[in-house]
DNA sequence: CCAGACGTTGTT
DNA sequence: GTCTGG
DNA sequence: CCAGACGTTGTT
DNA sequence: GTCTGG
C-alpha cells in the first residue's frame, strides 16, 4: 500500500512503536508516545530518532483534563486554520519469529504550550510545514534535529469541549469532534 | 557475570 | 541490541 | 490513555 | 483502590 509522492513515501503503520530488537510486540502498549526530551537516550527510541523519523498527519487530537480527582473533561484540539498538520513521529520495522514484518510508529511529545497547559501536562509535537524536510533529512544521523521538537505556537491552536463519549474506545465517529456547551 | 528491562498517557 | 541492577 | 476486572465454592 | 489489557 506504499506509494510515492515526490520523494516522500506514504504508508499505514500500527500505532505503538516496537523496536527492531523486541522479543515480542508487548512494548507497543507503552510506546504510543515518546518523550522528546529523552528519546535520544532511550533504548526503545534512540535508533529510530537517528534513522527513522516520520510525519504523522492528523486533523485534531483529544486530551482529557483532570481536575483533582473530579470527573475528567474531554477536549479536542486543532489548528485555528482548520488545516491538517503533522506530528513529529518515529517508525520501526520489527520482524517477528515467524510472520510478516510489523511496521509501527510513535508520536513525540513535549511540554504543553499556553493553550494546553490548563488541560494536560504534555502535548504532541506539531511541526511547521517549513520544517518537514529538515525533520526527515537523514543525512546527519549523529545529530537528529531535536531542536524542532518544541511546543507548537499556542496562538495558532484552539481547544474545545467535546462529549465524554470520546473516552470510550467503542465510540469512533465524526460527531466526537462536535463542541459541547 | 546473567537477568531483566527497554515506556507513556492515546483512538486501529 | 544494549544497558542497568544485583 | 480508558475500560474492565477484581474470585471461589459458604450459611451471620 | 489498583492492576491488566487493549
């Protein structure tokens, strides 16, 4: 299902990074995100950070706000422009004992910007389109462009309340994005 | 030296 | 595969 | 991250 | 309340 568009390759990978050295795929449940500040030193991420960076397209993401043990509030977050965007990601190809290679990815996280801070203590890294090429550039493996892994400008993002239906994995429909009072 | 970990807070 | 802890 | 399980074979 | 599974 891979196709070429210009010099970029598009593919559908499974969310939850499984390092090439893994004995099984269990680690994927805890590698859905990678902390940008530490990925360079983490065994599970450092090789991918050097050699297997990618862009993860999205239109919005969800977060849950927890106010001291009170019920969680669900939020959706997107760009004010309404445009889709790209998370900074890493990918891997893992070969099980028997079977087809499993290709997986993770999304890098960083500290929250002013918009996200009241909602959550982390946020995914959203890259600027002008930085896509720099992020994907594989020429200098010794120095991956970690300087790009910073919070996206808050004044270009918006957050709105959504139904708590989003908290149940059985629910997955466009109505989850509709604002609630 | 071997055994055990390797990771983070989400929507397939 | 590589590092840490014991 | 959330959802779902959580346990054993008895009569206060 | 806390752990496991997804």
